[in-house]
C-alpha cells in the first residue's frame, strides 16, 4: 500500500508552533480492557509519529501536554503510571531523540516531581541543545494559570528588590518570566478525545491560536489526521482583533 504523502503547503500558511493536548488515553485503554497506564504508554509511544508528521510539513515548534498540574488529583496508580511513562521516554528514547536532531525542552514546575525524573528531563535538554530539526516541548507538571501566577510573583520580587520598575511591566516583560519564555505563541492547538476546552493549557500563549478539536482518542490519532488539521489551518483567515489576514503575527521568542 502506497503511504499517504504529507500536504504541500505554502511556507506562509504553515503554523510555526503547533501544540497538542493528548486527550483520551485512559478511555482508549479502558475500551480495550487495559489499565489506564497502558493507554498513557501507548500515547507517548505515538509521540515520534507526531514529531514526524510535524517535521514533514515544516512545523518548527511542537509542544505536547503530557502531565498537567491538575493531574495530581488522579489516583496514585495513574499518576505513578503517567510519570513512569515520561521517565521512560526521557531515559529509554534519549539516543533516538538526539539522533533525529530534535531539540527537547521541558516546560513545567519541578515541585512534587521525583528528583530522578527532573534530572532526566534536564539531562535530555542538555543532550539535545544543538538539535535543529524541530523544537519539541514536553509540558510536564504544567498549568497555564499557575505559570502566569509564578511569573507575576517573580515580577513582584524583582520590583521589591528594585530590579524592576512596575511601570515597565508589560506583556513582553511578564512573558519572559514564564516557563514558556523560550517559545513563540501558539498558532494551532489540536486537542483529541472529543472534549472542547483548553484545560488550563498555555492560556497566555493561546491568545490568538486557531483550535482544532478531534473526536478521536489520542492513541487513534494518525499522522493523516494531524496533516488534515494543519491543512485546515492553512485555509483559515486568521483574525487578530482586526480584519481577516493571511499574514502571521510577529513571533517573538522571549
């Protein structure tokens, strides 16, 4: 069977930054009589296909929501399973990530995470620092609201220490204090699993993101579905508080 080819899109129509909320892993596993953790393992195993799909159409930045700050409310077994999946990815697939030329980034708070996992994530960041194929950000122990709060706290501490004039605190200055400070704003957000909400994911960075909700559970999301979402994005007329435009907003990397 001839493999499906990726879409050929004008460079100006390709989203620079695609973010993915990988929802539906537990439900996918339960439908098959498996543990929810097995669903999470399957989801992370599919991440390389997601990276390949993004690379093949020219996406430069890919962010995935792997573990939210709200996921701590799940059962102990599921939390341990989720973190075990992430640890396995950071450890077992490190060589493959380096070989593919991926620049890996971790976005989130170390608070509450196992020390060994934090070390693995930092080690993978350092090992892939020279990667140029694509920037991949794993959001682990991350929440949009808490990110804004911690950035605001840093700004207040800087002001108290005399290192920041409150009048100089604008959007760009605050963005530089966020966990996502090295990332451009999101162009396209894709969420699987049939749910239609942001779930506290990169709220600041999604201000003008185009959003695609997929009914498919994440382990069933193929590269063809991802390509279709990117193709649909390319057909849209983006609005940034003004008239429709085909131009992209300036992507400032903080």
